[in-house]
């Protein structure tokens, strides 16, 4: 009888308890005769347990509103409605209402604050994923670079952060406040994850800005019309170390491209 090879998808399904019952015996027999695959499964299972232990509470949260299509479609309309209402109120009741509308406008989140909010929402949504955290794996770095650079309209290679213990898991394309956004995920051997979110912006260049609205934190900066957000655990010193390493890589890549032209 010819042995039917077991695919990598089946091995993942075996770990997650999603393998069809009629393939369970075949997969277990395969692992018994293929020690390399058995070791791989053991490593994946340990990694999955580490991720669930660290991010299990986040996985139970609702899908962030920033990543739902209805929110994206309403965002522009809502601000138009607010502006129209403020104008009518100012016209009808005079200076007092006009001053109140001015105060409400001043309190509105800036484009960079909205972008940081979206980056943190994406981080919380995908950091808990074990089997599908990204669309394109890090092993396909050239394709990932070409694809996301084309979609966001900016030549950007994912930084190499192996020197500080972070391996590129991969990346995906996301909708951003002002267009397409590139999203890269990195992971430590311990299962701790950090993400880099990049999108074109009309905002002026800024230094790194720290924000920590909950269990996660972010460092955001803008350079040459592109906004970058590093998100991860809320320990500021470690997040700063990761952000500085990413910034240096991105800056070095830009300098190299400039000198080569």
C-alpha cells in the first residue's frame, strides 16, 4: 500500500484540533515514521500555547471597529455630518454655538491619531492568530516587498530585526484612514509579537510619539510622507528599542536607494 503524504496544512489542522476524523489515524501514523515532522509539530504546538497564554485575553475582544467596512465607509460621512451640523447651529444661535463648534472641532482626532488607532486595532486583531497571522509569509520576503510596496505606493522593504531577536512572520495588506496600509509582523522565539504598520500620509514629519491606550502600546512617526507605527506590549523601553531598530533599517534602505540612483 502506498503511503499518502501528509501536507503542512494537515499538520497545522492536527495541532488546532481541526483535522477531519478520517485523516487522524493517517497523520498520527505519519508522524510516528517521520521524526522531522514530529519535531516540527511539537515546536508549533509549544509556540501556539505560548501565544495563547500571552494573548488569550485579547483574542476574546470584539473585532476592532476600525477594521470593519461599515466603519470605514461611515468615517468620511460622519465628519461631513458633524461639520454641517456645526455650521447650522452656529448660523441659528450665533456666537455661543459657533464657539462650542470650534471647541468640538479642536478635540477631533488628528489624522496621525486615527492612523495610530487603526494600527493598534490591527495589532490586537492579528497578533493572536496562530495559523493565519499574515497573508504572505516572511520566507517570501522579495514577493512581500514588491507586492506591498506597489499597493501602498511607496518602495518599502520590511526591516530585518533578527539582530534584536525578532523574526519576520510575514505581512498583509490593510485598509487605512487615507488609503492602503502595509502591515508586517515580527515574533520572538518566546512567542512575543510586534507589528509595523505603514501608510502614506499628508501629515508633516514628526518625531516618535508614544501612546498606550490599553494592554498594547505604539510608537508612531512620519518621515517623507509615510507614517510608521510600531505596536507591541506596553513596556515602553522595549518598544522603543524595536522602533529604533526598525527606523534605522528603513533609513539605511532609503539612503542606499538614494546613493544608487
